[in-house]
C-alpha cells in the first residue's frame, strides 16, 4: 500500500492504532506535503510539513499540550514514513477553537482519515 510519492498508508494506519492504544481517539487525520504529493500536487510549491496528524480525544483533557504532542510524535515511525510528523493533539472542544488555523483547516478538509478502511 505504498504510493509512488512514498506515502505508506498501512504504516499511517498502524500509527493511528498505536495512538489509540494510549488514548481513546475520536478522529485521526493525516495531511501534509506527502499527502499532497500522493494526491498529485505539483512539485513546485511551498511544501510545509511533510506530515501533519490531527488527533482528537477527550482523553487529552488534563494532559499538558507539549506532553501529549511529545507522546503522540514518539509513536510515529519516521524511518518507515521517511519524515517526522507534526502532531496536533486536541480535545473535541479544543479542535472547535482551532479549526480555523490554516494547517488544521487544511487537514480537516483534505486529510486522510486514518480510522477509515
């Protein structure tokens, strides 16, 4: 399930499962430059982060932002995926407040649902 652009969807799904073993995940979306590549975006563009994960869980409540991000990013297999992930870990309420941030809005609109098969 590896695309020509190097997007390893099987490993991305395994990542979502690993995160889900730590917190009850309500949504897991993957975006970023590699997802754009996978969808045929032209090479000559501002790339931004190679991978951006939006992870939503009520279980993040009470956990400091940096701690949840650190833990979520430590579960990512950067060697297999070819680049690190920029994890955004929100409670459902936090996501509602952050949904208009450009990177969050893009992933919500065009990201790959890592819980769907």
